[in-house]
């Protein structure tokens, strides 16, 4: 089976109430200590921009994680924020952490 057939979607809640859409692709037989590759998209797009890379890595022994940054794709912007322009690079770094 291709890695894309082994997809897990989760909503991760940040301390300020944003819900981040996190996608993981991994073969179920992948070793627990296998490398994890986290791919962060650019401004104005979402995790789907990484799908060609996910497909290209389909048979590699690596776990691939993509996510929709705040206010992008399926991720919310968070509580107390009205517009995505209120989100900073620092927010993105904390979310990734």
C-alpha cells in the first residue's frame, strides 16, 4: 500500500484555543524510531501544497506530517483573533513546537 493510504487527521488545540489540522502519513509497520519529516506550507496555501512530496516519499521509511497553519485550510485562527493578519511568525513557531 502507498503511504497516502495510511493517513491520520487530528485536530490539535493550542493554549489560546486555535484548532490546528494535522495530517500524518506513515506505513503502519514503520518503526517507532523512524524519522519524522514535518512540512510547513507557505502563506496563503494549506497542507495540500505538500501532496506531491508526500506521494514522492510514499515508499520511504519516514513518517510525514503536514499541517494547516492558523487561519489556513481547516485550522482555525484561535480565540481573541478576528483576522489572520493578527497572527505572527512567533505564533507559527509556537504552534509547530
